[in-house]
């Protein structure tokens, strides 16, 4: 159904790129990312014998025929600029799906000329455990765009949730609170493994809040808390000092090799 898709960004979009490749079902993927991510996705495609389904490239000039373009570039002030670059390369009828947790999607879409074809798509890390995508309509997203992307999300075996166009959406509005409270418990002397075990068995989850925070990035969790706290003033979102200390020490999670836990 979808002959071509694209994931734009660095390793942030790697998990979704792999999901698209492994989904098969007629989906071709063009992946643009940093060198390490391109190498990893290329190796994975070879391992699964899906080399003919993915093109690993350097430049955006190769995405002129995509139907769905994903923007997994890092959140921040360059997000609008990236959306504009993608827009200038893709067909006028393509859908631009933007992954952002630190901004509302409408703010990013406002800088494009295809506002009606822009939609928010929040994927949750780690992808191997969390299997859903939050879809966010902007103020201008039309019904056709919404239907196309919702159908597409179903094709790649993702459960679909409709989320409001606010910082964090649903999951990323709730997740940092769990991580924040868990960090406070650690400061009160509770063992990390006991916190993880209590949540895993108490909520029938596959992973606890501390490891989720490690996968998402302690720095991202902290930034989310600060952003929402500044916006809402709710004490629930006031960052725990432990999180601030960890970020200052460079212990930002899986990407740094160490967060609450150590990773090789």
C-alpha cells in the first residue's frame, strides 16, 4: 500500500526505521541519518534479508517520491528549519509526520506551506517494549492526512492513540512524573531494583520507570519536566535534584552508557 517511506533524523528515528523495514508489507524505506545509525540500519536490513526494501542515503534529494516522511530530528530551535527542508523535497501530497515531545506540533507546522499535511507522531522508546504511536492533529491537519497516517500506523502494527497537541502529549506527559517520583524515592533510600520490581508487577508492565527514563534520556526527562513545570506551575513536575545532578554529571541514560543503570 505504501511503497515508500522515509525516516529523517539521527539515531532517534532508528527504532522506527527498523520497525518499518521489519514490517515488510510492501513498505520501502529511505533512511537518512548520522553515519552510525545508517550503518546499523543497513546491517539490520542485511541480517533480515530486506536490503531491497531500504535505501540508506546521505541527502534529502533522495526523498522526492515518498508518501510519508518522518522527522525524527532532535527537538529544539532547529525543528522548524528541518520541517522546512523536508517540505521542500517531498511531493506536495505527501504526509509529514513530526516526532516532538518538547513542543506542540502546530508551532512547528506553522513554518511550513503544507500545514494541512503535517501531523504529530510520537513514538515511545524503547520500541521493542512500547508498541504504540500517539497521533496528534494540528489546528490545520485535514481529515485525509489523519486517515492516511492512521492507516499507515496500523500497517506497521502500532496501536494508535489520539493525543492532544500539547507538550508531551499523553505518554510523555505522564512518564516524566513517574521517573521524577522514582528519583525522589531513591533519594529517600529506596533501592532502584525494588522500585522497578514494584512497578513492573504492580502495573503489569514490562519495564519500570527508571529504565524507561534511561532509554528516553535523563536529559530529555529533565527538559520535559522543566518545560511542563514552567508552563503549568504544578509541583508534580518540579524536577527532583537527583535528575539535575545526573544530567550535570553526564549520566543521561543508554546513549551515554550509564544512567540509573549501566549499559555496554
